[in-house]
C-alpha cells in the first residue's frame, strides 16, 4: 500500500504516535512557561519597588537561578527514576500536575518568596520530562533516525521561546498605556501565568486521552550501578558540558537585566532579541538533523561548545545598535543540540536509559547550581563586564576539554 503524504512526512521527521503526543504535551507546557519565564529576573526587579539594580535584586536573581538548578537536579534524577517506575504516560501526568500546582501558587500568593517557589516548581517540568523524551525516542525509533527526531524535538522546544516573548512584549505594551515600566510588568504577569495554567491543563488532557501506556522495563540496581555503566565518552562529554554550562549559567539570568540596565533597552526590544535568538536556533535544526545522519554527530557538538564560549564576549563587545549580532551567536549555540541528545541516547544502555539520562542531567545541574550566585557576586564586585569576561574564560576551558577529550572518538 502506498504511503500517504502525511505518513511520508512523519517518517521523514521521525515521528510516530507516541513521540508525537509527547511533543504536543511538551509544546503546550513549553508555550505556557515561555509566556512569563524569560522576564522573571525583570519581574523580581519590579517587585523590589525600586528603579535601581540594587545588590538585593542581584542576589534575589542569583538565588532564584540557584534554586532552579538544585531543584532541577533532583527533578532530573527523580524524573528518570519515576519514568522507570511509572512509564512514559504516568510520569508525564505526574510532572504536569506538579507544574499546574506551581502556577496556582504563583497566582494565589503574590509575594516574592512565593513567586520564587512557584517558578522553581513550574520550571521543574522540563527536567522532569526530559527522561521521558529520551526513552520514548530511544525505545520507539531506530538509531539512525534519532538525530532527526531530536531535531524535531528541538524545534518543538524552540517554538514556545519564539511565541512566548512575542506575547510578553504585546501584553506589556498594552499595560504600558496605563502603567509605568515596572508596574506594567506586575500587572501583566497574572494574565500571562493564567494563560500558561490553561495550556498546562490542555496538555494533561492530551496525555490522558491519547497517549498510549508503554510498560517500563524492570528497574535494577542503584544510581551508582547506573553511573558505572556510563560509556567513557559520555563521562568526558559530561565534564566538558559542566565547564561550558558554568559559562552559560554565570550569565543566563542576568542577560535581560544587563540589556535593560546597562544598555537601556525597552522590554519590547529585549523580547525582539530573544525571538531572534530562537529563530536562528530554529532554522538550524532540520538541516543539522539531516546532516548528522551522513557526517556524524561530533562536528556539530563541537560547534555548540564554540558558540557557548564566545557569546558572553560578543555580548559585551557589541555596540547596542549591533546587539542583534550577539543574539545570532546566542541562537547558534544550539546548532549541536539534536546531535548531542542523539549521542547521549544512543550511548546510554537501554536497560538504564531513563535513569541514566536523568542522572546525566542531574549531575550537571548540581555541578553548576552555584554559577548564578557567583555571577551575582562578580557583578556586585566589579561590573557586568567582569562577569561576562569570566563566563567567556569558562566557555573557552569547556571547549578545550571537549576537543581534547571527546573528539578522539566519533562514537560514544
């Protein structure tokens, strides 16, 4: 029987029913998250009721990022364990309910401490659901199609990061008719988070009605047993990633604050740069996913490390009117994301894949959890230029480790 056009497209994009429902579920939660998350640092600044970037604001942003990483570390490891116990469908439902609860706290308790707690609960969604995505792709698709599957997954993950900031800018512009800059952010946030709550409930409905249940494999051994089964090349990749993610998380939560305070950009201008960043990332995924099937994964993973390293330097050196160029570099950091995920999925033994993926990301999260606190201290100690320079140095170190240790083998 001839394949329909839809079947041929699904085969080309490496999508089956289970993978497709996971993608839709993650998409809905992702759009909800991106309706408010990119501007949380500025929201925390607005809650301080001061126009100045005080040390207290810097430390609140640092603590927020620290808590995210610590909580996500537990979520990655716990998410892998729960996925192994509950299966794909059960674990996604559980993680979704936790996220919806976070939205409810955000809306019902308008206090900075409650905001941080709610955000941490909500932002656990991605880390909790990560093992589900990996195990679904690894269990239902052939090895050679996984690079393309993760390219599609990366597109699905990136689309919310384009839609969300654009919606944020529109809502804040609407409220700026009646409020000042900080007051507009405070007034807009409940509407954005309320919309995210509705999208989360829609995602839960999709999972409940359409996602098939796939029995999980038997769980054997503890996490030390899982760690010992990591292939050597994945251990080396993890070391290089930790160094490079220090580069990333030293500055990640401070980028929008830097643009608003040091560069004087308006919220809609910042949102436009964020949209540009994710559009650049978006257009690389399918070509790279296709090329990775022919030239291998390693070249694109290496380029990711290079772009991670140079972004902080480019951000500081670029004149404000050329800031769009820095965010093109920011987007190019994702060029090897599908290849890296395919490498980890393929290299992880199937018997430990869910827990192994969770442990890999969990170790990384715990190892870099202090980066934002160090970033806040560096900004307060000197200036943002010092912070971004240290981040550049860490990125260079991570890139050197990757090329020295991981490039010697083209296979995990």
